[in-house]
C-alpha cells in the first residue's frame, strides 16, 4: 500500500544515505509527475550523485539528473530494455524496473556487483511479488486509502499480519522441492495431491486432506476460497505451508479472521518487516489530524509507526 502524497519513504530515506552508493529500482513505475491511472500528482524521485538507477531506456528521456549508462541489461519492461545508470548530477529520475521477478532478482544482484551498498525497491503493495527478494521491507500506509480511519486501520492490520507470517520449521524446508500440493501426515508420511491448484479446485483439495494430517504445502498461490474452507472445516487442523506471504490471497471477508488464520500458516521465505510508515495527507484534499493516524496504527499494530512527512532517517535492517 503506497501513499500518493507529497513525499515517500524513498525520498525521506535518501538524504540519510547520501554518502553511500545506493541502487534504485521499482516494481512498477515511480517518479512520474502524475499517476497514470488516477491522474493525481505523485512525488518525484530524487537521485544523488553516485547512485545507481535500474530503469527502462525510455525513462531516461525525462531524467532531470545527469547520468552515465553503466550497463544495458538483457531484461525488459513495458517501456523497453533495462539499463543501469550512474547519477553524475543530482536530479529527479523516472524508474521502471524489470517486469519478471527473476529479472528483478538478477538486476539487483548486478547493481550490488557494480558497487551498490544497498538497493531500494520502490513500488505499490498491489505489485508486491518482489517484496520476497528484499532483505528488509518498509510498509507505507497512506491517508489516500480512505477518508474513513477504521478502513485504513483494518487494511493495515491485515497486511501486517500477512507480512509477518512465521517461517516454517527448518526440518520442513525440503518441501520446497515438491512441485505438487504435498501433505505430511501424523506419521511423517508424504502424500502428493494428484490434481490442480487451490485456486481452481479448493473444495477438492480440502476434501483430500485427512483429519490428523499435520502439514499441507502449497507451492503456488493460495486463494481466499481455500482459506475460508480451511477455517470452516473444524476437523482438520493442519498447518498450511507456503513459499512466502505474498502467496496468500485474501479478500475483505477474511480480514476479520486474519489473526487466527495467520497462526495456522508458515512460509518458506518470511518477509522482514522493519518499519511501518504513514502519510496522513491525501492528494484528494483531506488529511487526518496531526498524530491521529500514526497513534491509531501504533495502538492497533503494536509497532512503532513513523510519519513520512517528518524525517525518516536510516532504518536498520
């Protein structure tokens, strides 16, 4: 969930890393003056001298920063080939990173090889898959989500519960080598489901699982329908194992059950959520009272919440 206010966590962090070589890239597109969907104004992205920026070639046309192209990669985005540019003179940049997650992973590795001390991946929560590549994740909650405070709080609570799903026990990591839905019974026997996914046939998968089975590994996405059936079937108490928190798809009807649901889920690749930040101002012309949003979120989440309209500073991993 990304705010659309006057500043971003990225811009708030950049001054704290001015003496380091920082790599910048994006899951979608960041740094444009106006959002391509809502046509509302967006914060620009300021890059400092020495920074590395992985972006599509067409984005270079609107760079206000001076740069040298360090490398043209073999990866692409809808705006063309991805290049890695080194900033020579500070200025606003437009960032559109690789489309495929494996390409993003390789681009990040390449920026680190070239000399980046850290790589920041910007992007909206709706395009969250590359979050699993990050060593640390900062969640930004914006007033732009809703004028109703309770709506923002409920959404934030569900997202945080999802991102903080616990890691699976180390002795079960071998499950990631299975390409089919796999269950482990109470005698540690392995059973493979000979069928489709939980997205296509949730009822069949639930029916296949036997009472007393301890773990169910799903190698792909897990849909809301399957999660609802999992909660409804009181006879089966298995622990659901997924690759990462991003694999869990929930809808509004599951938000109120998210805390209970999260107790029955483990992930192969947990997300390291290091901070929750808020922007209390919306470009739609309204704002929460000073301190209202961050205090309410801190109470609801039990976490420290930082206002991005003030200095964020360096956040430790």
